[in-house]
C-alpha cells in the first residue's frame, strides 16, 4: 500500500482545557472533555490553541500534540452499546472522515491547511475514556478492537479549519500501519520479530519505543 486510496477531511475540530473529574472516591485532572469549534485555529508544536491536558506524563508533549479519531468507527460503538456517541467522545482533537487505522502508517507525513503533521503512535486509551462515556469497559474494548485513534506530532505550525482536507505527502518506508502497531502492542505481545520491526520505525514516539524496548528485553533475556 504505497498510496492512500481514499480522501479524508476534518469532520470536527475539538478543544478543551483540563478540569477535575470524579474517579471513584477521588478527583483527577483531565482534558478528555472536548468541545467542537468552528473558527479557524492555530496549531503549534505542542497542540491546538485553547486545548490542554491534565496528565502531561501520559498525554501531551510534541509526540502527542494532537489526538485524532476516525468518524467511521463511531457507528461501530453506537451499535455495540446501543446509544449515540458524539464527536469528541473519544477525547480527540480531530475527528477524521474518510480513513481508518488500516489506511495510515506510523511516520506518514500529512498536510492540512497550513499545517504539516506526522503520525507518531496509536493512542493508548486509559481509564479516563471510560469516565468520559460512563463506560468502564471502553478503554479495554478500544485496545482489543484496535479502534484507538492515534497521535500526530506537528512538523510545520499554522492555521486550519473544520472541513479542510488531509493530504498524505510522504508514506513511511517501513509501512507499519496504525492497526498493525496496535496489534503488536495489545495482541501479539510476545512476537519478538514484530516488536523489532515496529521499533525500526524511526518516527515512532519515544514513549512507545521505551515501552516496547523494555518488553523486548524481557522476552529475549528472561
């Protein structure tokens, strides 16, 4: 797969500042609740103007500047839970219409509006996704299906608007899709060859490299 066969556009653009949310008997700070905006907005190296994260260890930073989710996955979840899901239900900044995790490679370089982006890693759903939707099993189900969404790093800053079209300008030569990366992380956890191949993707985010390197070391040496 050297070229993306379908076009894609920005169906929703969402931002949200961190706020305290209830988690059992305590409160935690989270930016998972996003609100759709329609105005033109500036994208910097660290994310979208007006957006923020509560946990800067596991979210945010240049490798995770923008969280994206696919519009085409929403009907699946609506059918599974027999309830509606609005854009932003997965805490994403971009809801993308026209692609899925199978279409894009980790490391692909993509333009939209004035901005140039690179896919850095699949998203790793955490417990806050369950809180956001009042569905505690949703994070695990997202991992099991591979319908996680992903993160962009920002290579060129600029302005974008809802409705802008995405254009893949460079495909990563390792050709490791978001779906395949999720499969290695969550399903074929002990596949040494697959882990080594994913680690060969130079554009893979540092957090994934660290996690997979530790797993690989344990598999080889234990």
